[in-house]
C-alpha cells in the first residue's frame, strides 16, 4: 500500500475513534488515577486505544504497536513498522474541560518517521501526513512556517520544567514574546506546525511526541531530546523540544 493510501485509511480510523469519544462523552466517564491525582486514565482512553489497536491488528497483523494504555510496551526493536498511539492526549483536560485533547498516532518504519496524525476531536482540527506526501490540516496542505527566532514568537513549555527552570527552560521561554501552557502535547505540536508557536519544550513519553515529530520534521522543524540529543521512540519519558531551526539555535545559546 502506498503511503498516501495508508494515510487515508488511518485518517478514517482516527475519525471513527473521534466519533466514539464524542458519543462516550454523553455518558458517565469512569476515571482512574495512574501515578498521581493529575495523571488520569478513563474507560474512554482504554476504549479508544482498543478500537485503534483492533483496526491495526486486523489489517496489518505483523506490525508492532506501542500504546499509552498498555498495548505492546515490550517492543524492543525499531525494525519494521511501529504504530505509536496516544488514544487521548490531555486526559486531564478531557475529564475537566471536555475539550483541549487530541487523538495521536505516529507511524515509524525501520526507526524513521513515516506518517503522523493529530486530531483535536472537539474543534475538528485534524493534521496528518508525512515527509513524502506533505502535511495537511483538514485537507489543506500546510506550507513550511516562517523560521522565527526565539525572541519573535511564542514558546510552549511544561509547567514543571518552567517552574523549576529545568535546564534553563524558564529562561528560554521568558526570552520569547510569551509562554503558553496547554496541558496537551498534541495541541502544542499543532500550534507549532501551524506557525502559531515557534517552539515547545516538555517532558514527554514516545506516544506524546511520535505523531507530532513526524509532522514537524516533515515541515522542517527540529525535534530533539532536550537540550540536544537524539530522541528515542522506544525509550521512557524524556525531555523533548520541537522548534524552528532558528529558535532551536537560539535555545542552545543558554547552555
């Protein structure tokens, strides 16, 4: 299957998953804590992941899957095709606001970015694509955003990193025009690839950054383990940065 055909197929699956989420929001959502009271999981997270995993397994049984809610976390090789799923990115927003969350799917082949999907379900904003076929937002192909400097744009930043000034993150974010904290990696990636922010710094698991990395790198952004090393799609949570090349260069001056 060609990448464009695969993109359209997965886009349809993600849209179906979005309809499932909207339907479930009309019911009583069952909420559980994971590591702490702000780290939540719901029956809708689990149901969304199960839906997407079943689609993949039925259609591509030899592919590997890593899902936030427990699917395939023992994946130990980047050989072949790997799907990295965050069924609801921004679960705390999902529970408390019923908006400002995303479905994210990143597909890598032999360790290289292939296709990415970020769907803001409630706002119906859907970014998808890859290096070979471009990046689209609701069917419109996105141009590469302007290569803004750190001082000329907005920076998204993780609350904990900013408050602790972890590795100069507060100083870096304060050097921008303004700082944004959205509580959803998918929304920050969407803001970056649309040119609304020129960077984002956070502490992310692979399912938090996989989809966004595919889209951002296809548009010429720098994606790195913060402050400057290779990210690991099979690793644990890691500090991560996505930025325009000029913004990334400006960030490095703080080290």
